[in-house]
C-alpha cells in the first residue's frame, strides 16, 4: 500500500505536551522510532489486500521554525521533508492547515497513485479533505491527540488510538492489566542502556554454555527472570523481545526467528534443520491457552475483561507472554486464536471477551434504564438520567460510569494528589488500583479519559485546586464543551443531568 504521511507537528506536539512533557519530547526527538512502528506494526485501513504492507513514499512535517527549530535534525534523519510554517499573526497562527490541504490535493493528481493518506492532527478543519479523499476512493488514517470531533473521527477509515500510539509507538508501555502494588523502588533504577547491556552479557553467557542452538523462548524467559528491572511490557525500551535482540551487538552469534526461533554460535553449533511446520510445542501451548480462555469464559456469567485474560496467560504461560508468541502485543495474540463464536469488543475498558449467546456488553445493559441490570450497576434512583447520560457518552466518549462511581473517582484522585505529585501515567495507575481497593473498580481507560480531560481543559494539578468538587466541576465543563462542539443542545434538563451524573456530591 503506497502511503503519504502529513504531520502537523505543532498540533501533535502541543497536544502531547498538555498530557506529559516527556511523551511530547520523545515524539519530537525520536520520529524514526514511531515511523518504524507505523510501517511495521500499525494495521492497514480496510479494505486492504492480503499480505499488503505499508510503504510511506511521502513524509512531510509541517512546523513553526521560530518555536520548534531544535527538532528539525531528528526529522531530517527520519527522512522527512520539512515544510516551514512560521507564525503569520501576532497570536501565533500559522499556515500549516492550508499547506497540508494543498499538498494532499496535489498528490491526488500525481502520476503515482497514493492508496493511503495519513494525517497527524486533531484539527477538525481537515474533515472536508478526509471526505474528499474518501470520494476519490483513497484510504485515510488519522492520529488525533485529545478529543477529536465526531465528524472528524467518522471521516477517517482508521483512527489511531492515542493511548496505543503512546504505548506502542513511543514506548511508554502501560498495559491495561491488574497490577499488584509496586515494591519500594531503589534510589538508582537501571537505565534502558544498562538493561540492554545486561541482556547482551547474559545472552552471550547462555549461548556459550549451551551445547546446541538455544531456543529464543528459553532465552526470553531467562532474561526476564535474571535481569533485575527487565520488564516484558517494555523490553528495555525496545517494545518487544525481538526488537531487543535485533538491537544487540551479537556478532558472531547467529539468530533465526523461524519455527519459534533460536540463537547459536556458528563456530560450535550446527544449525537445526528448518521444519516445514511450526514446532508442536508452540502449537500445543497455543492450544492450551485457547482451551484455558474458553473454559474461563464458560464459567463467566458476564463479559470477561481482557485484562483478566492477559493476567492468566502471563501467570500460566510466561514464556509465551514474554513476546506474545512473537506477535508483539496481547491483542494480536488473542485475535489470532480460534475463540468463535465468542467475540471481543476493544472499544471500552481495555476490551471484553463475551459469548453473544449468553452475555450482553456493559453498554448494552446500561442502555436499558428501566431494567434491573441498570439498577444493579449503581444507577439506583438516578435511572431517569441514564438515557441522557448514554446519549452524551455516545457523542463525546465520556465514560458511562454511575454517579456513585464518579464521586468515588474524584475523591480518590483528590486523595492521591494530596500525597503524591501528579504524573499522568503513575497517577492513573495508582487511582485505578485504588478504585479496586474501594470496591469501585474503574478501568484505566476511563481514569485516563478523565485525567486527560482535566489537563486539556487547562487544569493545573498541584496548585491547591485538586479537591474532588473542583475536579468534578471542571470535568463537567469539559464534557459540556465537547457536547457543544458536536452541536448537541444543552437545555436545562441536560444541564441538570450532567450535574447529577458527574459533579453531585452528597
């Protein structure tokens, strides 16, 4: 698939910076890293031919040189054509959007047919050009940091999940899985470079001691158990075990990833014969994982959170989970398994596995305000506002939590901020864990939605205004602004429902 990439640098960088400065800096300083992810790992917009791969033939970055000149070298090294878009007004307005639109339209009439247009921007002004591209039968992929409009989202064939981009493309891994409290951290934590050096030394030692080619699955398990600080979710900042191995200077050792993979010293080990089929051991383990998931789902009376499945695989099949059977992510592994007729919904709360013959998704239960299911999920006497809350949820994406859950969430956030400095990643983890301890479990996705909304609304954490009522009120302001952007009428009944739903404290 021939692709063209257009990056509105100012828009993406400023959006990421509101969430976390370190995330924004990594985006700006390591474009080659997320470009590799874009080419190698990001799914293709459908329809796409079987076996198709993305080839990014055009890479253009539009930035204001008066402000972001320091990031130019990194994008040059990543093969980008940089388009300078200096400020044209005293308010700092640039001509980025018109430059991007003209360049996109220009490529439509070029001799080379570009199958996919990738736009990195949350600017809803690009909605008309996305629709034009669709009329011309071109695929569109969009990365929008923040809360893109519904029209903008609907006009794209593929919307890159911003949390997934931060986690997978930038390397800030933080899987949606149950966690145990972290042990006390030592004063000096090993750096990614130190972890890679330790992995290299251990690899050389393991191969030297092996009498035959060493299976890579065994090496992965050995590194995880022997290198202090090595984490299967980050692999020393490389994102996967395979990328870590590929980054190591292993010469003269030879690595082969076929048939489960092995590593050997060609001076001492003879290369094993290449099997025509996948090793029975791997097939058997995948079969056991599939049976385990099926058995767990058969016991479940409601949809099974994917985080529980990930924890089960990690606990019972650590070797397989070390690199998710070479697929790089839990999601890709699960989607490769034969779990029919079960289905997976990835759109909420980290994903749910369910049997449509027996289970209803949480949103489907909540959409019946007069049923017992709604009452059981904490709406109680507030069942009358559930239809309005559901409509707002569909329009804006605000989590469809019960009022009591929102009260608990804001109190827990306030309590956490009273003793710990705010950090989007760490605060989100602590708050998510605390909601479980208070028997008000709220997913990491929903916690992050609220925290991101507060940041994008301009709330400054740590300045003395982190009490629960203030956080709730600002969240309502954020939701109200999103509703108005989507041209939803905010009448007195809706205002009252918003306050009762999110910001009422008894």
